[in-house]
C-alpha cells in the first residue's frame, strides 16, 4: 500500500499537462534553432568568395561559391596534417588515460570500508573550489616536471578532473550493489580484478560520459600549447589554426606598413572565409563523435542523481 501511494505521488509530480508540454517543446525548438543557425552561417561564409562578402555581406546562401578559404589553410598542408596527427594522438591517448584514472579514483572513494575515504573525498573536493593559480601551475609543469615541449604536456594536465571523479563516485554508489563486490571479495578476487572485470563492464554510461567530456576538452585545447609548446612541430590542430588566425589578424593590423605587392596579396586573401573555415575544421570532427556517445550521455549524467 505504501509503495502504491509513493508511486502515485511520483506519477502526480511527473505528470505534465498538454499545454506545458507544448511550451517546453517550443522552448527547445527555439534553443535548437539558436544553436544551429550560427553554425549554418559560419559554414556558408567559409564557402563564400571574399569579394561577395565585401559586396553583399554575410548570407546564409553564398552569393559566389568559393573554396578559397579552405585552399588558403591547406596551402600549409604538411603542417596541418602533422598538427592533425598530434591532436588525434593527444585526444585518443588522453581520453583513455583520463577515463581509467578518473574511474579508479572514483571507485576508491566510493568504497565505504576504505579508511582514507573522507580524506580523499576532501582531497578531490577542494580543487573544485580552489586552485593554485596559473603561475604555480606553470612552474610545476614546466620547471619541476619538465614537461614543456613534450607531447605529454598536452595530455597529463587535463587527464584528471575532480568533477569527473565525483561523477564516477556517485555512479558507483548508486548503481553497483555492495553485495556484488562483497561476493567477489569472498571468492578471492583482488580489488583490481573487481574493478576491471566487474565495475568497468557495468559502468558504460558514466565512462562514455567522461570520455565525451575528455575528448571535447583535448580536441578543443589550444591554451596548453600556447603556454608550454615552443616547437611548432608539436602544435595541436587547434593551436596551429589559432596561429593561422593570429597571422591573419597581424597582417590586417599592419597592412599600411607592408609593401605594395604584399598589400595586393593581402587584398586578395580570403580573410573572412579563412576564419570561418578554421571554425568548421575545428568543430566538425569532434561533432561527428557525439552520436556514438549520445545513448550513454544522459543516463551517465542523471543516474545516481536520485537514489531510491
């Protein structure tokens, strides 16, 4: 009887009227429209000729179709391909390492019988509110750990996140039965065996969610390269595209000091189209990975939020 009352109460609060549902749908459509329209405009500009942009401005349908923006970027194709390889390596390797480290730490602090559980929970929680600052971080990573101008400086600093650890801990506490772990322990399984043979297979939603966060973070990261990388051969794709964008801005700001020939070259350069082409190249690859994580994403974020 109590269960029926509880179920009826939950259903009553979960019930949404038809008019409210219509309003929610309209709001979601507007938000989706606000997200899609700017990207369509960027895509259109990237395929527009510079002359048509100067004459007609930004348009959703290019007045004059042109690939000059992409051609300008890929004139430096060896460097672009090398930067793409760096980004793919960093994203794949960093995501794998990050998922393992965050899940391991989340599993450790989720064990109620662990003596140092409270200490490590605070150890993880405090950096979510306070951090050492950019100067101290730069000193430790660059001077103490000597990771500057290595590919690992693009991987290790972003691998572990307190938010991801707490997400794993909440998921493990809410969805993994304690009796299952106790049974495996009685059968003689070690903690590592329990983690890799029992916990990991049952945690696909949260692991996929963390992998999505990490892959986005690694792929879009250019600031780490700006701080720690001086060797252009180690630039990630984002950092190299940012360098191209900076070169275009420098030329535009110093056009008056250039010679006549260089001014003519600058006048014919697809400046706006190249900028938007950089945005498209940066966004499209990582956007294509989202559908593979989508079915786990919502459950990975919400499961464990309400325990009952």
